[in-house]
C-alpha cells in the first residue's frame, strides 16, 4: 500500500485471479490496510454505485468516516482532495484512473474528500465505509460535499465526457466558502 496524494490516502494494489469462469477480485484486506495506516479498519457500511457515462459524484467527505474505494466494472477518473483545515496539504488534490480491469483500491482517512467521474456507462464503484454505524439516512446526513468545479481547487477533470451532477453537488459550496462557514474538518497533527 503506497501513500497517494494527501496524508491519510493510500493506494493498494490488490489481487485478481482469472480463469475460464471469469475473474475473482480480492479487493479488500483489512490487515494490509491496518499495516499501512496504523489504524484498525472497522467496516460499518458497504455501498456500490452504478453510473452512466459522465456521472460525477462528489466531492464528498465526512468528519468521522474513512472510505475504501475500488472500481469493479468500467472506469472512473478518481480524485482525492485534502479538505482538512490546517493540513499542510489543504486544498491539494490528486487524481487517477481506476478501472475494473486493473486491480487496486484507494483508502481515504476521515476528512478527505472523494469524487469520481464515470468514463463509461454501467460503471460500478464499490465503497467500504468505516466509522460510526448508523442507518443509511444517518450516513447521508453526516456526509458533506464541496463543489467539484471549485476554482480554488483547479481539478483537471477529463474534458470528456460532459459531467452530470446531482442537484446537491451542483449547489455545493466551493472550498473557501465551506471553510469560512466552518463546514470542513480540522487537521490534527496526531493524524498521519
């Protein structure tokens, strides 16, 4: 598992086994994540999205929930943003292509922002979430968003496909507005 982008983001190369029946993706190993991050991984929720070409989800973040993300089918341009006020990397982002043919997953600590742009139809992204347990509505309520086209971030999204945003993401504040409103997490030096 390699550091990737902001502190508390790690890229993990995972295993894939192919035979005449198809493919098995072994995309999560809790012990490997613990060794790489120094944190116990407690999965409290698993989600999957099926997106059409151009669907742009995020930039989503939670104050208390870590994420583990992989693309199982299709491809996405995946972005991590350091949204923690006071972090040396505040406002910096890193992006990479994730696809169902290249095994791998991304771990994001709590407070980091995540977004992905579907590059094809029927793209499937799976998420494991760790943090306080709750109902789906509790988790959705705790999740916040920053506008994916905030000028302060300058994310270099692919020029194609044309992005499709939810109303919530389209109306989200920019980075500075979210910071000035006290909506963003605060970086704690002990978090590394």
